[in-house]
C-alpha cells in the first residue's frame, strides 16, 4: 500500500489485515519502487498525491519494473485523468473516500480477472503454433517463449480464447481494458506491439487479422475463417 496519509493508511491496513492479507506499506513513491523491485507483491494500492512524486509517474515506473496489478486510490474524479491512468497501466481505480469493504471487493475482482481467483477451465490455449498458458501467464510461438507485457498477454489470451471469431473493438476495450469508452488507438498500439513479437505485420498477418470496420480475429494462417462475434454467441 502506497499512501502518505497515516490515518487512511492505518485504517486500510487494519481492515486488510483483519481480512487475511499480509500488508506492507510505504508513504512515498521511491519507497514503493524499492519495495516492488526488491520484495515483490501480489497487488499494489497506489495513492496519487504522494510527497515526492506524483502517483501517475510512479505508476509508469512500476510498469517499467513489473506487471503486478495496480489499483489507483485517488481523490481525483476527472474522467480524462481516469482514462489516462487506465491507459498507462492501472488495473482499476477508487475515488476517495471509500470503505475497506469496497477496496476488498475491487482487489478480489482484479485478482480474479488476472488469474488469482478460480482457475480457468482451459489451462493452455493453442492456436496454430501459439501456446498460451493461462495459469503461468506465459505464451510461446513455435516453442519459443514470447516476452509479453501484462496487457499484451491479456489481449492475446482474450483473442485466443475465441479463435477464428471476429471480436468487435468495443468488446476488446470492455473486456481487456475494462473500459466502456475510449478510442481505438490503445488497441492499435498493442496490436502493433503484438504483431512485432509474433513476427508479422498488419499487411501480412499470420495470426492477428484486422477486419476493417468490425474488429480483430486471431487464427493461424490457412485456418478457415470463423464466425463473427454475434454468430459465436448464438
């Protein structure tokens, strides 16, 4: 927990400890980076109003070190700021004041979403030469491990769970980024990074196929095209 207000920090620590969590807490961004790099953790609760560095900058630095899930704790409720933080790598956010129960529920949802809750039914997804281990959060192409960021892995796993299905961009944004609003640029950037790591290009795709005006389909080259998202749901 990264929180410089001692009263807020002690109250939340007490609640989380009573709920069975082991909690380490710091009051500055630099201490947080040191903890994340040297000690490690399962989840970070990050305040934005820190004395040494704005929490948004700390978030970017944390993302440079690890893919650990981060929940933003902030008094800022500006929509543009929230969108920016989510695009910068935050997994969720809470606007102060909030209760310990609310925080616990958000933590459980984030960990469940990222594989910390009930194990997924399919442990390994396979599409052509792609193998995606959901529990280990590892992916390999033709037996060569891929170096993916957390968000790249989430996007690839989401599409691989629907092989051959054209998934609308709005659905990708809602399910992978947990956003109901935002432009296509975030998706396009991550698709570009994924294509580079898969050794393909948008003009010559091997796995990631963009259907103009509709969405994205993941399938191995030579596979028969699958149904659209709507057909898949039927």
